[in-house]
């Protein structure tokens, strides 16, 4: 017997903040995550310069 209920809405996308010192790695990681359906909210560096 079918139900007249609406199906559950899809879950919201997972948001990610990238923290990486190497710019090229951060861009590659962002592209990979976005291809997998994640939302990259931003990126930045953290740490001390040698």
C-alpha cells in the first residue's frame, strides 16, 4: 500500500575549509573535493614560516 508522504530531502552538502601551506596542493585538494560533491568554503595557511 503506497504512502502519500513526501520523500526526505537530500542532506545538505558537506562544507570544508582547507588549511594548507602549499598553494598548489590546496588547489588540487579543492578540485578533488568539489568533484566528490563537497563545498569548499575557503582556504588558508596556518603555521610559521621557517
